[in-house]
C-alpha cells in the first residue's frame, strides 16, 4: 500500500493534534487498518525519521520484500513506525 499525499497529511494531523501523545496510535490504527503499525521509543530506531513531530518521529516501513526495513519513499510504505520522543 503506497501512501498518498492526502494520507500523509491525515497522519500529520493526528500526530500534531492535541491528543497526539495519548491517542495517536489508536487513531492511526482506526483510520488506516491496512497499514502495519509499530510503536517504540525513538532511541530504538537508528535510521533518520521520515518526519518529526513534537511527540513522535515517524518512520515508514517497507515490508514488501523478504525482509522489512525503513524507507523514505511513501510509494513503498506498507506500514508506520511511531517512535515516541522523550
């Protein structure tokens, strides 16, 4: 599933909203049920984030090949990694 610009804008709205810290993961799961979602601490991800927000770094996940990996290409994204910033 490629992420279109409209979907990236919707993700940004969730991650910059007033409840981003407590409700972002559940809200993204509700809005994007076909995307794989993972959450972790920002220190657990060594790759540069696709985008950064006040509470999270957003990484795009590409699991289309044999091994899953982080990508910076929304056309290859099959999921999201929400890395909680402290």
